[in-house]
């Protein structure tokens, strides 16, 4: 239990620093903005209580907002993503497929499952984030195009990260 808590705290700190120092500087013509910090929410254990999931998402989003000066947009999008996570888990597979002690990841559940899970949740996060950022539907298709491209690149970075830190059993 303590090992899992320590690992999640270290993951939180590492992802906040990576997002703020590295990934916030990736802007490809204003279309692609990878938000790698959502990996923290994605990798929380299946047994995480809903209230703790929402509180954790709040704190990681708030941490990014503090460094990015985005006035709560990351917080709102992260909490929305955490709120949708149990529903997406039900869509991707049934709860009886999850054994106690495994975490969502390529290591335990395979690339197909993790890719579906990641793309769904990252898309929902980006949908909330980018439409809150522009706060209008005036340029609906331009914003939607940004959402699609950013979802692809964020998911790609997350999958690459999973393979970089993937350890065979």
C-alpha cells in the first residue's frame, strides 16, 4: 500500500514537472498541445474510490494551472476526465476483467485495451479543455481540429512513455 502511494506521489510530481518544463513548450502552429499530465489520472488503480479520483484530478489540474496561468481550465478538464473514467472503464471492458492489484496500463492489460482507454479519456479531457479555453462555438471546427490533433499527439506520447517504462514480468 505504501509502495503504491509513494509511486503515485512520485508520478504526480514527475508529470507536473514534465508538463510544465517540457510539454508546455510544444506548440506546433497552435494546433497541437500535448498534455502528458493526464497520464496520472489514467494510471490510478481501478480500486481508487470515486471521491479520491476526483480529488486527485483536482490537485493535478490545479498544479498545472498554477504553473501555466490558465485560471482553472486544466482543473476543470481534469476533474471532468476523472468523472468520466468509471463510465469509460465500463465501456472498454467489464469490471470482472479487472483483477485486484493491477493498474491500467500496457503491462497488465495490453496495447489494444490501453489504447482504447487512453484515446477515449484524453479526447474527453481535450474536448473540455479546448472548448473552455475558447469559451465559444464561434470557431467550432478549428477548435475540434485542435482537439483531434492534440488527442493524437498526447496519446502517442503516453503510449511511448508506457513502452519506455514498461518492465517485463
